[in-house]
């Protein structure tokens, strides 16, 4: 009996997910740096969007291996919200670990990040692309060995003088930006939910440039 159960469990672990199962679980990763001093910086918009999703749905984050994780269930879908604890430059390590741990297909991954090349508050969802000089995306690309993964870029603009990029990215939002963020965070949360419920193409058509 024991041998039968052992063999059955071994077979179950190797069973491939059905197409229906694949569409039920998603990994939503917000990029950022851990620590209070980074909490309200532009580079941490990925964390901020996931925090908004968790707070408005009253779900807690739990500190686990390589990050903080919360689970959001909506309309038959499970969204695993991940804030990597590896710091921005090693984000890919955490992403790869959680994709494999939860057996989530790559097409159900969404990485949320800041983008200097977009005006403040602009939203852009893409299914592939270069890292654009972003260290978090660079490490993700390296660890996943592909540029074909979904990424949601939130514009932070490029209002800095020559040589001040790092200070700007790691700087805190202005008072006006903080005020505008309230509405932008709600729309960003709607985009994330749409990605899981309606699919990437529909979501791009509805939200890009919004």
C-alpha cells in the first residue's frame, strides 16, 4: 500500500497542468527595494501598487523565502502578489523561485516596475521587450533566460538634471505626485486584475496610455 501511494504521488507531481489550471493562478511581482527608507521612492512603485491591492482587498503580506507574499482570490483566479526581498538588482532570483514553487506558467507572470521613459502616471503593459537599462528587469531577463514575459511599466518621467538619475529614481515623490498617485494606484490595480481576468491583449487595449 505504501509503495502504491508513493508511486501515485510521484506521478501526480509530474503531471502537467491542464490549460484550465494554467489560467487559474498568476504571479504578480512588484519590483522595489526593501526597507523603510525606500518605501516612498519612485523606484518602489511596484511595491506600492501591490500594497494598494492588498490593502483595498484586506489581505495581509507574509514574509517568506525571498520576499513578502499575499494571496488575492478574485472570480476563480488566484493572484500571488510578490514583493522580492532580494533588492532590485537581484529581483530575478525571487521571481524564478516563486514561478517554479507555485508551478505558474511564464505567460501568467506580470512584473510591475517604474519607467523613466514614460510621463508620470502613464501605464504601459507589454508582453516582451528589452530591460531598458532597468536593473530589476535586467536580472529578471537573466534568470528567466528570456525577454518574453509580461511587464507593466508605470511612468515616473525623467525630470532630473544630468548626472542626477540615481538621486531622482531613489528620491521620494513630490507632494503633487503623491496627490495624483491616489487615482493612478486605483487604475493600476484595475489593470492588474484585468490581466488575470480578461487576458493580456484585452488589458493592453483597455489600459495602455490611460
